[in-house]
């Protein structure tokens, strides 16, 4: 009873903090937008000059906020699933190479090796294929069937991620011009500066299978976290479930990376905070993580814009500054 009340209070607090961060983010930028103007627009109040503010807020900030929130939610959920998959608390779509694989697919388009045949939808498709390929390579190299070698997954992920990052750099350096190199370099650091209606839509679509999978498979994720032998004893088809996790994470993380670039450590950190607050069970964490991840990534994005306006600091730099110390902390605690 007491734990249930505490959980409810945390959820209400998380929602309030999320709304406050959204308002802060909508106000931040080179052009100031006051609270009165912001609330009047949300209330559909037509005043002089409101059309200009509507265009500014929705085109330049509203779609960016949606893209960031959806991306944070997706990366957090994928991190939760990847940690259950390899039974390693340091697993993350970024560390396991999903983002860099998606980036390599995008670089093939930028370098002219792939012709865009499906308009804007071709980019997410290529990103998904690259993300899936990198995750398969990680699991093959890491020999993930051996329970006592879960750390090899992490090492293999770092190696595969570095490999695809190097290939991306090679594509850009050899086969593109200076303008394209600058653009892709900024993308590889992670950025939401090019957010649009399409990026918000695709990121939202990426969240649907990620969230649905967690809701439907929460019990199986709990069983998977116990280890391979207990999971088999309880009747879980390990191989089939691993493929399901792999496909969901590759699809969702790949779609997000197609527009934002590689954003690291969100999927590493947020599951730990959620489990610390709400326990190890996946059923509740699947609902809480999208709020936590979206709020955290939106805070990082807004901080980057506030610190270095108007362009802002690439989001990958901000998340790395927070995530690397946390990663070192987890590594040190695990080694002990």
C-alpha cells in the first residue's frame, strides 16, 4: 500500500517536471517567447503578431520538442530491452553499435551510393538495416550464448561501433564535398537542429512498437532477466525472444538515429533510474521510462541551446558529459 502511494507520487511528480521542461524548452531560443504568449497560443487566442509566434513555436520549436521527447523515450526503452537481452547493466543501443550502424547507412545515402527511391521514408529504412546489421555483428562477435561472457558483448559493441563510425568517416572524407562533410560531422555528434514535422512523425512511429513490445512482453522480459537457464526452465523460447528484442531495438533505435544521429548513454542511464525508483519489474518500468527518457533528453537539448545560442551544443556532447561518468561508476561497481 505504502509503495503504491509512493509510486503514484513519483509518477505525478514526473509528469509535472515533464510539463515544466516542455514549457522551458518552448521558451528557449534566440527569439524570446513569454509565458503569456505561449499560453495564449495554446488557448488559440488570436492577437496581433500571433501568427509569427505560431510559426516560430510550432515550426522551429514544437516539432523539435516532439522529436526530442519521442527519441528519449525510444532510446530509454531500447536500453531497457538490451540490458535484459544481454543481462548486462551497461548495455545501451549506442554502446552496442545500433546508432553507429544506422549512421553508416545514412552516410551511404549522403555519399551517393544509394539512390533515394522512397522520398523521406527511404532514410529510416536504410538506418534500420544498418542498425540491425550492427547489432547482429555484436551478438555474433560477443558469443552471447555463453552466460559467463556477457562482458564480451560490451567490448564487441564498442568495437563494432568504432568500426562503423570509421566507415562513416571514410565515406564522408573520400566521396563527399566539404559542405557534406561539415553537415555529416555535425550529425555524427548528435543533433536535433534539423527537426521537422517528418522527424517528429517518424520518431513517434518508432515509439509505438517499442512501447507495445514492452507492454505485451513485460513478463517475458522479467523471466529473461533471471538468466538463460531459469528462463528455459520457465518455458521461455530464448532464441525467438532474442530475435524479437533485436528487431524491435534495431527498428526503433534506427529510426531515431536517422534524424538525430547517435545519441549516447540515454538508454544506459534511464533504466537504472527507473529501476531504482520503481523496482526491477518491467511492467511498471515500461510505462515510466518514456516519461523519464523524454524529460532527460529534452533537458539536455534545452541546456545545449541555452549554453551556446543560437546553434546550440550537439546533443551527443551533452549526453556524453553526463553519461560517461555514470558509465565509469557502473563499470567500477561491477568490477568490485
